[in-house]
C-alpha cells in the first residue's frame, strides 16, 4: 500500500465521477480502496449536484462562478482585474488551445479574432486566479478534473505544475483519445458510427485533451444503441477507470 496522496477535485455538474472517487477513497475493503484523500471540491457553477455529494462526504467545497466572471468581463476588462502576474505574451506563446501562430501550421488571426482570443485568455485567467486562491490554500499532490467543463490556460497550469516534467492535473475525457477531443466525446463517437466507444484519463497539458494518456477503457456499441445507451455504458467505464488511474498516480509518487 502506498502513502495516501492529497487530491483536490474540480467539477461542473452531477459529479458521478466525483462520487466514484469518493467511494474509492472511503471503501472499507483494502482491495477496493485507493490511496488518496480528497481535500476539496471546487465548481465553476453554483448549485450543482456534485457539490452536495462532496458536502455529504464531509469535503470542503467552493464555487468560482465562471459565467458571472465572464459576464462582468464583457463590460470591459480593467487591467486591475487581471492577476498581477498575468503575462499575455507568455500565455499566447505557450497555449495550444487556439491557433495563433502561422509558423505552427495555423493561420494568423485578424485583429478582431485576436481581440476575441485575448478576451478569452484574460477572462479565464481572472477566473483561474480565483480557483488558485482556493486551491493553493491546500497542499495537494494531484488536481483531478471530474467533469470540469472548462479548458485551463497556461496561467493556471503553470501554477500547479511547478516541477518541470511533472504533471499534476488529471482529466477524464468521454472518448478514446486522440479521437474525438472536445466537449461532446460520446456524441461525436456515436454520430461517427463507431462500433467501439470508450473513455480516457490523461494529464492536462497546454492543449485541449492532448496530454499524456494514463488509462483507457472501451465498450462495444451494439446495433440499435442510442446516444443515451452510449453515454450510460461510457460513464460506467469512467467510474472504474478514474479511481484506478488515481491509484496508479499514488503508486508512482510514493
Ligand atoms: C463525464 O462523461 C466526463 O467524461 C465528462 O463530463 C461527464 C461528467 O459527468 N468530462 P459527472 O459530472 O462525473 O457525472
């Protein structure tokens, strides 16, 4: 058995993955239990069921209301609203979420597109600073994104991944990466007509769903399955995969 690692979690919704991780941390039998404890659950949306799940398990919770922050940024981003250590040039150079550099195969954005990109990065950094203010008051080994439906910019990632070459943020994606990155993995898998679907746990890097893969699980899509069937089969696999990947991480660091 490894030493217990300290885990922080971020969610956006129902939190069934969070529940699977809570259950695995608290399991009575040693075979089912993982060597992790959850220190907090943060959400980008107030009032979601995942927050209730955390509170029932005695886990500290917090909310950083992304929708409110983005709405207030639309009135104008005053430089005083930005984190003091925010550096647009550095973030633009590092990020791989949006193509801005023709030398890296993308086309150069025009000034209107550039304004939108900068607005995106500034508003997210304002929200991410608030996440960090909550997160960094805890000593965590690993941050687990359990259905957290926001991309993270290098501003946030660099403040968690402080040791070169060591990833500390994990995500679960509802498709067999590198196929079907983005927000609707099961939908994209189903609409493509795939006969196999799956889920992937990976580390978070500067791209969208591009970081190193930790584990995957697959399931068959039968003739006659609906999108709801695919989502149900997928989620059941996610609940097995995520705790197993956290355990793998715990064993690798202890
Ligand atoms: C899961 O399918 C996960 O892969 C995706 O969002 C969903 C979250 O479900 N990123 P839940 O909130 O854990 O129930």
